[in-house]
C-alpha cells in the first residue's frame, strides 16, 4: 500500500529504534479515507475465505477492523481491555503484556460473540512482539472458532511478533512491513 507508506514517512515519529508513533494515522487520530482503503485491502486479501466475523483488540485496531467488517458485510467483535460492571462474568479472558504501554492487561471477549461456527479474521494496527495477538488467538481457539488469518496494518518485521505467529501456521497479511527504525530512519521491507 503505497499510500500508507507515504503517510507513514510523512507523519510517523520514531521514538526509539523499537517504537514508532503513528498517532496521526492509527492511534489517536483516524483518516477515514485511508482507513476505508485499508479495510478494502484486507477484505480483498481474504475474500475467498468466507469470513463470518472480524475481530480486534480495543482500541487502535477498531477503525481498520470496522472498515474491513463493513466491506465484508460481517459483524465486528472487539476484545475489551477493561472490565465493566456489566461485563460478561463468563467472558473468555487472557492476560497479555503491551509492548508500547509497558503494562500487562486482561483482554476479554464475551462467549456469545464467538462461537464454534464462526470463521474469524483478526485485524490489528501494529504488531511488534505479538503478545496481544497471541492472547486473542488463544481466546479464539478456546471459543472453538476458526481463525482464518491475521491482517496487520504495520508489521515491525525486525521484531518477532509476525514471524512467531506465522510459525504457528497462521496466515498473516501485513499492509506494510518495516524492516528497521535504526538511525532515526524508517526502512520498509521490500
């Protein structure tokens, strides 16, 4: 996605050689036109799979997952990070560390929204170490749903997340792969 690469080069901030700040594109502000293009691209890449639901982890994955679900014409489910007073007491829960937040949180999905008859497409904004992704994959497996694949907007391929999930035999489609942030420069994988 050349449009996405151009926007990353123009608007992203390199915080460290491991952390890329994408607040103007994905994590704080959302460009609806770009987001819909990303959703259409994921829907195109997984068109042959007959997805029944799109799933993501709140909150930064929601816009692209929504665009993908809208394009596919299926519901969007998102794993919550905070338990509320009305949360399902029987929710599927997994404890996951967050690379960028530096904390451990619980993610949860109500059992009523993931069933054994579901074929789900997991969409997320960024993958670094893949801890949140592995946590949601465990929830999907415990629900008995079939994981069709994982769509990632930005994969930091110099970190292990995408690779380790592929090694599990899971299809991973990344719109953009960043090979390095060394020297304050974004280098895309070819």
